[in-house]
C-alpha cells in the first residue's frame, strides 16, 4: 500500500446527507479531495463513499465489502477474507502502521481504525450532513468551504502538554481516531468508539528480573528489529545512545552492517555535545556506513519555516532536526529507516516516571482507607487531587501556575484532571490491579507518542516518501515492557539513580562499553543557540507577533511580552531557571503559527 496517498471517505450523518449522496457524489466532494469519480466507490443508498477501495467480496445478493488501507501494513492473503468474516478482530493480523476504512456490506456498517500505537493518523470532520474522513489533516483544513475555528480547550491543553485534548484536534469539528481504537458507524447516528488494543495486558504478570522473563523480552525485541529490516538498503537514525545503538548492533548482526547507512545530526558550533563520536564507534564496530549530517542556523531557519506550516503544530522542536535529517536520507535514495524512538517511554528512561512513581507511592503509604479502596482509585474522586498526583505525561510546557497567569478568564479555570480521571478509570476497568508503571506507560502510548511525537514526525516522513519503523514500539514489545515494575526500570548504582535497567542489561551484551559508559548530557537541538542568531530570532518574533491568536481572548498579550523578556534574559545570562520560558515560547510560537495558517488563512 502507498504511504503517500491519503485515505478518503464520506459517510452521511443525516437523512438529507444520504439523499444527497444517493443523488451523486461529484458535487459533494471537497476541493481538497480527489475528484476522479471513477476512483470512488459510492454506495449512495447506504450513505457511504470510499476512495480507491479494494473489493473484498460480492455476496449473492449483490452486497459489497470494501477496504481502504493506507500505511506500511502489508496484509497477508488471509487478511481480506478475515476482515470480511471477523471485522475488527482481524486487525491484530496487521503488523505495521495503518489507517483503515472497511465497509461491511453484509452487515451494512463502516469501520474506521487507526493502528495500535497511532503511527498513522485518521481524522473525522463533522459537516452539516456528512462525516468527511481522511488519514491526513491538511485536506480537511485546507478545504476552502471549511470555516476553520480554534478548539479553545484543545489550545489550552496544547499549551500545557503539547497536544490537543484526547480524541480532538486544534480545529473545532475535526476529531481523530485515538491510537488502538476503531469507530463503528451503522448507517445512522453517531460514530461509536471502541478500543481494540491496550499495552496493559490482563495476561501479563508483573515482570521481575528472572532469566526467563529477561530472555522473553530480548527475543521479542529482536524479532521486532528483524521483522523491520527491509530487502533494500536501509537507513538508521543513530544517535550513539543505548537505544539506537542496540537496534544498529542487532540489525547488523542479523543481515550484516553493509546493509545500512547510519545518520547522526551534527550541530554547528559552538555546541559541545554532538553525538557523532559515539555513533561512529557503533558504526565502525559493525561495518555500517556512517554519515554526519551538518545542521547550522541557516538550516534551522529553513526547517523552522517548514515546521510552522504543518497541519498539526509540533511541540517538539526536534521536528526541525527530523526534517533536516530526512531530507538528507531521502536525497541519498533511502525510502526506509529504523529509529530507536519509544525506548524511553516503554522501558523507563524518563525521570518524570520515577518522580511520579515516588509521589504516588507516598500517597499509597499515607492512604487511610487501606484495602477497602485502592489508593489510585481514591485519587480519582477529585479532579484536583488527580491533577496534582496522577501521571499526566512527560512534557509540561506551562506549569499550572504559569498557565493560570497566561490565560484570561474564564479559560484560567480550566482543569485537566477530568481527562486524567477518564483515562485512568478506563485503565482500571481493563485491569483492576494494573500497577503504577503499567498505567504511566499506557498513558504515554495513548497520548504523547501518537498525538505529539508521531503527529509531528510522521507527516515529515511521508512528505519525503520515507517509511519509518520503530522496533521499541512494536505492540508485542510494548505489551511486555509495560509490565516491567520499578526495580526493572530504575536502580541506585554508585551513589546515583540510573534508568532503563533491564534494557541496559540487555544492551551491555551487544553495545560497545564506551556507549554504556558515556556521560549523561542533554543532546537536544540547541534552540537557545539558534535564538541568539538574529535570522532565526526574527522568524520567531514575526510569527509570534503576526498572529491573530492574541485577539481571541485566550492568552493575555502581556504574557507573551513576559515570556520574550524572560527568554531574552536567559539568552543573555544563561540562567537555567528561565529555560522553562523557552519551552513556553515554543508552545506559543507553534500555536500562533497554526492559528495564522489555518484559521486566518495566512500563507
């Protein structure tokens, strides 16, 4: 299946919509949808139209079952009949990322599904008479007939966490299918949501560091890597850290290092912590060709302009680096790459996991109800308590105090605790005794990974004709790693706490010792260095100031003044206490640019 051609579908919301669809599809197609009428299969009487579907079967009574599948998932010969016979139960047969629309002619229902970890997206726009469905957001927003308006609650959520409210986008009336979910439509009424995958497995016991469990996870991870090695020459994003080095070493041992080209970003000076020296150690050991990709401020300016044009804003400024890397990889003729993204999320690489775990354990020890009510469930009695103590995700651009200061009334009264309670109650229904790390990993897999990281990075990959694969995020790996407890993730060693214990133990058998012992530094893109450059700073300032976001009444314009003043003070003095204002600047910048591009229609 093509990784470029989006999935397009239309379903009637009302009886009027059904009548319009039955009368003819062509007048109803948005300008941004393909207009080739012969490529559409329209079941007007049923109120459904799919673009370029595959015919599964034709029943004796003439009913059709049709499938639209976009992404890298390669269904085997048994998938199509299994989909017709079993419906959503066949989704586990798809090993890769996908967006899917399936018209079950026999049951006269439409199924819309997004892959297990949400690498591919699927969006729904609710118009007066129709649901317009697309696997890319841009065609839905760019349609001249669509009056794009800001979803204000999603904008507040974005400022705090870097992603919209779960299940929504920044545009009103445009929603998304959550990762690991499907939507079912029976020809009338609303789209009904159903989960088909969770990293929390009822069958997975809490993993302890025994040889059997250790070997099982190692074998599952190896298989995830092997199955993502392609027949053609392949690129690897090699940072020289434990995660990407483990993938490079394992893949090279499997098919030989000559099969791969490794790419490492090299930020131009003054920048003290480039990773090329470590990446070359791994590449040289395994006979992998290594490429340093230079990235200076001029490159950053060009990448910034591209990133700020995206249909979804990306709260990770690493998206600029990703864009530049993939430009080089594509120019070298690659169409497939391996990435170590996801290891920190599922194996425990973030200190926020550790801090949240410690906070909740203290709550458990002080919980007076004992066995009558679980301490975690007790946190859900109050959205305020939930907001303060439940794990809400890795990034936090605007802390609660800053958010209240930045927003105007009534938006500053907003509380994300209700969304946390909804998520964790569902998790507890899935597995009543799920432990704290299962809950935290499930939160990352449901929210930040699909709707911040993939939402920012995957459109870049597809725009370059690139298929990115993430072995650490293979569903079997995620399910097993989700069950790891605290002692398999963090341990105290030589007077300090260390992270990713089990993964580091596995990696030590394959990864050079220099990688295992390398100093801990922040290797993030040097946005502070770029902000010191007048060219980059001018783009940021212009995009911030030339946006109508400040006229919506959401963010107080004086807060933008304060953020820019604090950032300027940080650039001058290097005061680390002010760095959080740089993060707030980026969140405001990307939101303001999105508003200007899609609501105000500024190019």
